[in-house]
C-alpha cells in the first residue's frame, strides 16, 4: 500500500511517471491519475484530496488452487507432445480466458 503523498513526492524527486511507478511498484496509470488530480486541485477544479492520509490499495495477484490445477491439467495433457503441439504459456493464458 502506497500513500498518495509518497507518489507525489517520488514524482517530484525523479520527474518521471515511469520511474515513479517502478520505484513504488504501482501502475503507471495510478501515478498519472494522482498527478492529474493534483493539477486539478491546484487549478481549483477539485477540493483538497490530500487532507486525509489516503492509501492506494491494489488488488493482490494470486493464483488460486483452481487455476493451478487447470494449468497442471493442460501441462500433463501435452506432456508427450513435441514441438508445436506442446502447450505453451501463451496457450495456457488463452485457455484461461475461455
């Protein structure tokens, strides 16, 4: 969890949206959103959104047991296939979208 003030301070230090996102391990779009809100606040278009210590909460990216089982099924089904017949990470990703 990263505080919004930390995002703004890091941006002031590095001057780059990409570097700020990498340093704080947040999305580039998250950094852009808060910079945009800061500019709107300075122009008077938005009320002060930094009064409370707000925190950015990002969803965790965790593989569930169900997804792990599916991946193992795909890999076991193509265990003896050769070359282009093998299931790759790209194919597993496509299967998981279905």
